[in-house]
C-alpha cells in the first residue's frame, strides 16, 4: 500500500496523458513544492460531488472516485497572472483503499497501484478512431502538452481519445476503470457514432 497526496479535479487523465494545471491554493502549492523536492508525484482523482476549491475552513472536501492516476510533474513555470503552472504526466492507475485529510486540508490516500495494461495491437477495423485521434492531436492546444502516442497500440489510442473527446467526465471515468483496451475502443466507437448522428 502506498500513501500519496490526492488532487481532486473535475477531469480524468490516463497513464501517458498530460494536463496543464494552475495551482491556486496554499495546500497544493506546498504539495507541488514537496513533489519537486522529493521527486514524488500525486494522484489525480475525479470529483463526483462537491467543489475543488475550499472557500472556507468549514467546507467539506469533495467526494471522489475510487480509481485515479498517479502523476508526476514534467514541467513548471510562473504564469503571467502570478500563479504557478505545472504540466503533469500520468504514470500509473491506482485504487483508493482509504482517504483522509491532513491538518492543511490536503487530501491523502492509501492506494494500491494497478498493473499496467497488457499491450494490444490496434485493430484494423478501428482505423477511423486512429484518424480521429490524429486530427485531435494536431490542435495547437494539444500540441503544447507534448503528448506522445503509439498509434499501433489500442491502449494508448483509447486513452488519448478518451481524454481529448468532448464527453462527460462520468464516461471518461468509466473508460479509465476498464482494463481491456479493446472494450474501451468499442465503447468509444459507439460514442463517436452517437456524436456524429446527433
């Protein structure tokens, strides 16, 4: 069992995915400083209920999903607005066994890291999904993240598509929890088909 800080957010990231985050609150600034100093990471976990920002000392921490992704900081900078900006990369999925909060209101978790997915070749009959992903990754905002994806691997294609498609976070969370990339591709194909028809 590992003990890691948790960063509840209204989003989902997979191993290999990247996020650009603006760090506002003291508890997270301290967390980032500690991660950079120790070479550690933190868990990104999707909020299921509540607010990511603490507006007063009495406010409860948000409810979160049980499955998340351990991330490490790959770049950081001071933004023009004076806030700390970081780019994080997903490393490994985990499941929370117990969560608690520190005195500074930082959420912590006792987590079990999950095995990496077995590599699976991208099926030929899902080539249209690869083309869609290539189109999404050509956008400037996505290119700035420096994402890398092996278009021949079903796991990587399905993960990047899930992150980049404009779909509900609940759907993305369900995709994160699926172990079989071929099942994930099937569900993504259905989603894309539904989007194109509506």
